[in-house]
C-alpha cells in the first residue's frame, strides 16, 4: 500500500518512495511479482522502491483514496487517467 503523509508518498507509513507528491501529475507503475514475492514502484519511469512481501492469496489491485488512522485530512483526492492493468497469461 502506498500512503501519503506530509506530502511524501510512502510504502505504508514507512520508507519514502517519492517526496513533494502533492499538486502534480506523475506516472505511477507498480509491479507485483507474485512468483518472486516482490513489489517494485516506478515514478515517472524511474525505479523508486523495491520490497519483498509476504505471499498471500488475498492481495489484489485497487486504487483510490482511503482515510488512515493518523494524518487525516478533510480533503482527500486522487485523479487517475489511462489506467492499464497487465497480468501474465
């Protein structure tokens, strides 16, 4: 999960992926390699983050805005365009 805290895009509430994320368009690519149990995040075609994840059949892809338990805002917004989801055959 990617969260934004104080204008910084983070993996959950931990490691920073990209700073100064507010008020700009950016290209986000997320590669979840289930066989290798890794997630790789690209911002504007630059690899910014890689991590190993615990294998689980409950993972699925979604996007949107979800209120968190801390650092919440009365205005939460995201805009998406040209979304494509690729899967291995």
